C-alpha cells in the first residue's frame, strides 16, 4: 500500500482518492475546532497560500477523539474553519485517528511514521504528517509543533 491507494470523504461528502495529489508535497493533519491548538489553522493556511503554487497540499481531517473538541457536524466545521481562519485547503469528513475505527489512511501513516518513544498512537489534535511528491511519508510533527516550524522541511520537499 502507498498513500495513493487510500480514499477519504471530503467535508462535502465526495469520495476523494489520494492519487489526486500525485506529484505534490502533502501535509495531513487531524484537526479540531475547540482545542487550544486550533489557532494552528492560521499557520497551516499561511503555508498553504505561500506554497500551493509550488506543489504543497494540506489536507485537514477533523477528529473528535481528543476531549470532545470537534463535536460539530461537517457543515459547522466547514463554516468555523472558513469564518475564523479563512481555511481554503481541502477539509475532509470527521474521522477517528486511533483505535479499531481509525481511518485506514491514519493507520497507514502511523505504521510508516511512529510517534517516538510512546509508539505510533496519535496523542492529540494537530498531529501533522508530511508526504513527499512520490507518496512516501517522510516526517511526523507533534501537535505542539507550530506549522511555521515545518516550513524548512516543506521547502526541501517541494
């Protein structure tokens, strides 16, 4: 399996194949609207605006597994992201990132890039995975890593 073998449902309900992003550097992030880290949406959007023309794609996956911080439905999530942070990168329907019902894409990403001494489990909202232009997961960033701290890694991969 590669990154390109997965599909996910967009926030508007459309099935999207990750193969759509072939040749792009992709950042996958599990998000939440009511989290202390939610302002990272702003940094993610800045990176997206700055590097989209050079091949960067950011994909947001809302998740309600951490402190019930993403309890809204797709419409509420989408509106929140656009009104509060001007998010223009693709957002997907809410997923689980841990446990038996974890989305297959997150199972794959965790198996490719472990989370350090605590294993592959995603610890909190805004864990970020970077995938190179060939679909290979190359770097995992912790929830507390601000998006701007990923910029040098992203620039090398573009």
